[in-house]
C-alpha cells in the first residue's frame, strides 16, 4: 500500500518527459552535498578546537575572502556562458581541495594555521557551490515545474548529506581524516559530469545556454540597492543567519563541554548531520512539494520562523544537552528542508541577472556578512553582558517574530514581482 501511494505520488508530480533531466538534477545535488558533508564534520571539529569564542574571527576571515572572490566570480559569469563557467568554478574548487590535501600531508594534521585555512575554505566553498546549483536549477526549470520538482531535487541534497555523514563515520578510521579530502574531490568531479548531462537534457529551457550574462561583476549589489523586494529577501537571509549562528554557538559550547575528545566530537557532528538530513529529506520530498502547490507562498515562508520561536523558547526553559542537539537538528533540517526550497523557488521566472548575480551575491556576501555580524557582534555582545545562554535564546525568539513578519512580506511581494516580470516578458 505504501509503495503504491509513493508510486502514485511521483507519477502525479513528474511528467514523463521530465524524468531524464530530473534524475540528473537529483544526482547532481547528491554528488554535490555528499562531497560537502564529507568535509563538514572536519570543519566543525576544527572550529571547536579553535574555540567557540573565536567563531566570529573565523567568519570575519571567511567574509573578507568572500569579498575578494566575489568580483572574480562576477567577471567569470559576465564573460563565459553558463555551460562553460559552472565546470570552471567546480574545477577551481577541486584543485583547491587537492592542494589542501597536499599541504596537510606536508605541514601535519595538527597545524593550527592550516586548520583555520581549512575552516574558511569549506565555509566559502559551501556557499558558492550550492548557490551555483540553485541558480542553475532556476534556469533549467520554469515556475510551474519548480513548484512540483524543486522539493524532489532538494531531496537529492539531503540524500547526499546522509551519504556524506555515513561515509565520514565509516571511513575516517580506515582512510584517515585527511585522505577523506580526496573522496570529497571525487564527488565534485562527478558534479561536472552531471552538469554536462543536465545541459544535454534541458532542451526546453527558453534561454540561450551558450550566451554569457554580461553586465557588471558588482551588479548583484546594484540590483539589491534598486529593489525593495530584493532588500526584503536580503533581510530574511540575514535574520536566518543570525538564528543559525545562535544555534551554532550553543552547539560549540555544549559539544566541547560534554565531548572532550576530538574523535568523539567528529563522530557527534557526523551523526548530527545524518539525522538532520534524514528529517530534511522528509520535508523536501513530501511536505514542501505539497505545500508549494496547495498553500500560498507567504504562509509557507512563515512556517520555519514560527518553528524557531518555539525551539528557542524550549531551550530557554530547558537548557540541557539533548534539547540543544534536538533543536540544532530541527533548525538545520528546517533551514534546508522547509525554508530553502520555497526561497529558491522565488527566483524562478525572474531575469537572469537576478537569478545568477543577485542570488550569488545574496548566498555569498550577504550570507557571510550576516555570519560576521551574528558571531562577532550579536552573539558576542549578548554573551558578554549575560553569561546565561537562556537570555541569548529569548532574544533570538523575539528576533524570530520580526523574521515571521518579514517572511510573509517577502511572499506577498514575490507574487507582485512575478506579475511584473511576466508582463514585461
């Protein structure tokens, strides 16, 4: 009975001619997130080793690196076709992973400076590769297809997250931590192959796949300054980052306190990632595709901020280890499973410069700028004036109320934006 229901569900969701490109899009995201979630537990452990109190400086360095890379990325996007620049960017990151593997073997795995470099690299790497993926998907699928298929495609990321966590926990003692970098690199190379396959099957895209986007490398910033709609999306992103940073700080404090050994912490982080992605998979595969077709977008965008209000208030009432870990799993799974698919769907049907240049600017500079503000100013200020972490949680809950208003506003403005660009096209 369950199998028949699932079969009927996918039969209704996916049209016959969409299966080839959907399968390769799904596998593309599986490969991408498998590789990333092999790297992530290593990054988390290095961050805890550096001390949760130093998160702000690590994210500040990440932000500075992001600012340096952003114009280069914009130049590549402006001068190369989409068919060309995606493999170029992925190939560049593959080369950096290989160089880091070489440096770790040369300098030693306990090198503190190299560990900090690795933390910053993975933070930058994640934002660029995922931003490029969703910009690509918004190019390949139209708004109607996005409603039906984005949740399914996003489930590929959760599947990759589960595989990455399992690979890390099972192979770390056999291959060694540093050699896992080569495993991650191999999955990134598979992504390049998947990009070629998706381009090959995405024959119904209305854009010229060979043409460069043109324009200024800093057009993302110009687009932001000229649109209230994009400003509200940016505000939504910043608030989400602040809430995520609160949970990140709580994770660092509690994991370092209760798990003193490095291998224990890596194991805990890998399992948090696995459980997070199992829950995210349910949200993406079942809940969000149904909601996108049945519920107004502003209501969908309001679900996750509401959940975070209750999660933070629960921690304020019960500040214990398992509440923290459970809240972290809920926060991360909700961010990727409930909030991100509809947020990425907002960009379907919008002009190419918004989908590629503003969205990348949003997912990189604005996102990491929010990280710096959250860790170096917001969290640090609160914990400096109040040693009680419950105060941090209560302030976060109040901020989530503002976030709820903002998310509903974004949903309403999105409907107006769709009509505007539809009439112009």
